[in-house]
C-alpha cells in the first residue's frame, strides 16, 4: 500500500506497542516509530505543548513533531478512554487526539480509533475494523491481523512478567542487549512504581533504572508481577480505584510489601493528576502494611540530575545501612 | 609532642569537603573522630577556588598535618573529589546522618537547613529509616533569611537574637517566599516591631518546613538541627515551640556534612587498607580550568564538562551514554581500569 504510519514512542506506546505494531504491519502498513526520547524531543515538546500539562504529554508532542518532520503520512493515535470494564485511563489520554490536532492541525492525518471498553469489550473490534477499512482492507484480513496482534501483546506481557524489560523484548534476537546488566549479583531488591511511560522512558526518568542497577540493585516493575495478584491486592482497597494505571500501581505496592522488597520507589511526573492521589494512597498503604522504606521521585523537565542522583544514592545507602544492623 | 599526638589519635587526620550551593566547608578530623579544624567559606558560584582557598587556609594553620583520607559531599561533590582527589564521594544525606550519629548516637531526627535546600533525616538506633529533601521550591531555606535580613538592614548574625526579643510574634504566610515577603512588608507598614516580624518569619518557615519536607515523618527526640540556618537562635526556638521538645544544635552544626564526609573517608580508608588518593595541599596553587561543550553525536546534546589541572585533563562528565567519561580514562593511559572514587558511590 506504501502508506507510512508513524507511532510516537510515548505514553500508551509503552503499554501497547506490540499490539499496534503487529496489527498495523500485518495489514501491510509500513511503520515508523520515533526514536527514544532525547533532549531535542523534550525541548520540541515543551515548546509546542500547552503549559499546564504533565511532562509525559509534553514529551508526546515532541515525538509527534519528530514523526511529522520525518515525513510520515499518518500518525496512529488512539483515543484511549477505557481499556477495561469500569476502569478509566487518565483523562488527558481522552483528549490527546484533540490536543494534538489543535497543535499540529493539517500537518498529518491522525488515525484515532476510540478505545472505550467501560461498557462493551466488543466495541474495540469495531473500531479496529474501522482503522483497517480506512487503510483499505477487508473484514477477514482485519480479523486475522487483530488476532495476531492480540497474541503478540500477550506474548509481550508474559515476557515482561518473567522479569524482563521492554528494551530486552525489542532487541530479542539481536546481538546487542540495550539494557545494561548490573555488575555482579544484586544484593538489593527495589520495587518500582509509576506509569510505564515514565518508568520505561529513560530520559524522562533520568536513567533512574540504570542508575539503581549500577548501584547493585535488582529493579522490579509493576509489569513483572502477576496481573492476577495485582488485581487481588488492588481489590483490598475499600473504595474501588478506577484508573487502570493507578489500580495496577496500588495493587503492586501492596504486593511489594508482601514479597517483600527492600525498598519501594515511586517515580512520578510533576503535574500528574492521577498520581497526586495514587502516590498518597500508596505512601499510606505501604506505611501501614510494612516498614519498607519508600522514596517518591518527582521528575520534571529539569536537566539537573544532581537532585535525582542524590536521592537515589541516599536511598540505596539507607537500604544497605539498615541491613548491617 | 609527638607522643601526645599519638595518644590522642592525632597522628592521623581525615579531611572532609562539603561543597554546597552557598558555602564550601572543609573539616580536619582526628583519628578519634573529633573536629580538629574547620573552614567555612562562601562558594560564591566558584566551587574550585573555594576548595583551593580552604585547603590553603588549612595548610597555613596546620603546616605539618598528614591527611590519611579524604571524603567529599554536597551538590559539588564530584567536582571537589576530582580537584582534591577524594577517597570516597557520598551524598549529603548519608554524610549528615553519619555525622549526627557520631555526635549523638541516640539521635532520631535530623533537621538540616542549608543555603538552598533543606532535608529531614529520620533515624532509629543509629540507622537511617526515612529521609526527605525539599522539592521544586527553595522556600524556607537560608537564602531567603539572608535576603530578608539584608532588606531590613540587619546583619544575618544578629537575626536570631533580635527574633528572640519578640513579645508578640506576628503571623506570616510561610507557604511561599514571595507571599511571605509581601506579608512582612504589610506587617511592617502596619507598625509591628522588627523583633515580632522576625519571630513571625521564623515560625512561618518552621511551619513550611514541617508541612513540606517533614510531611508524614515520625519526628521524635533527640532532634538535631544542622546546617547554616541552625546558627539562627530564632529558628531553633521556633522549632522547639512547634515540636514541643528541645532541639540540639551540635557545635559543628555548620560543617556537619564535611564532618560526615571525613568520618566516611576514615571508615572507607581503614576498610580498604590502601593509601589516600589525596592530591596534597599543593593543589591550592594548581591551575584548574573548567570548560564545557555540547556533544552533538546524538539528539541528547549533553553538556560535557571538562576539568583540567595544570593543563592535564583530570575529569570529564555529563554525557548520558558515558562516552566522554571513558575518554577521560583513556587520557590517563589506564584504559578505564582505575577505580574512580565516583563509581564507589
């Protein structure tokens, strides 16, 4: 077909990339993914985005701009409202196609299927059919592509559950592994919390993960835990947490306290609306359930890494110091 | 004399360097862990000359001293370590905690307020169990007190004593220094006395500290108050009033970070059983040059900093990929085998 579909390496990409990639490419679309977040992309995003948004949304703008400058025909930008019954995604995702269209106007065509599974999971299929038909494919081809895509997504999720990182998935089979291995056997286990688009974006999180690993810690993510356990733990909360990501973070926090881990680090982006509540709930839950030290790491568009480094180092020192007792 | 020195563990000394945003502190510690000499200098935006001036002052005072180990801390710790040749580089939290535990083994809370940051460290049985640092806002740190003292024409050294004379402290909004300042001006124009305004400012800063940095922390005595702001007796009293317990200010309160760095250096050197990496006091005469450039090899455009001593590169950092740091090792002709103190973090 010769059409190039751009995918910004930001926000929901970090959760659903295998699904999108396999679906679009098995339909024959050529894909272009923006490169990992860099200073140039952040600067561009900060310049273009509305001032009041969080850092991850600004980064998203930067990726879209990169794709447009690279000359893609269209950009895949689903309108995510809900990915599970009775759950919602952060409201900024809901408005993302509109915000992006307002900023970039007619510079690109946006493919924005609506993902709203609050009431009926069947709606997703209809939307995906719309995407496929828009690209000129038959219902049968679309169904086949979707089945393959869903299988790839399941495969990806189970790969992460085995204790792996997305970077390792993307370069499976390649000779070079992007994630650096820590020197020697780790002597600390740290449970990481936070939205995937913060945790997995090494620029946004100021390389917190590599830094911790270099300090000799094994780092766990929410994706490495069993979804069944996470759900069971999240259900212990008296009021239903209806943000999908917040729910997973809360469940994971509870699970970390029972594993247990040596320390818990919550990486949150300055200005994140859902985290303003989730982080507070997590902090209280962990404090009530355990004596596990926790650190909330606030990130913003600062390039000064000293603050992050000092906090991480002091936290790791503290964990080791406690153990000498 | 030599025997007296031996008897007191004085034949070995450890140097602690704390390069902060406002002050650069150097401490000479005896082998027994006592402060033998201290230097408190203003950083004035030029950390390397500050470290050099501190070393020169120590050499003048104590010409025969032999340094067995050097520790660096503070936001400029990497720079200090590169310049002086440190055996260990540690973050400020660990350094302050180490010094506090050494001074008062029963310490459970450390309040530290410096020039541009503030922190709280919670300890139990000599172990750090929790800590926090101020986040985006520098409200309630030493710089603001400095600025307000200057505005009122009061030497910062007299600030605390004047605040203690307050009879009826005024209420000042402490959430943000911009609001605090306009509140103070308002109170002053209403006719309130300076002591009452200063005491009100201290109380506002303490509330701000406890609500932000100290939020959710289990503050228990013994409470130590460290950092330059601890010199302000008005602040000590405001903390005591708010916490309802005595607040202890250690004699070396203003250089506790450097004390901690020296203590950690002592432990590190003893454990490792090797000589020090200290470059010697002669470096106070050396020519240090720093330069920076923007690397254009990828889209990150990292700012790379180069430090040279007498024309020879001694350290380089700033790249996310580590490429330039490796170049530094290559320049030393040691192919990266040298264990940089920075990696011992």
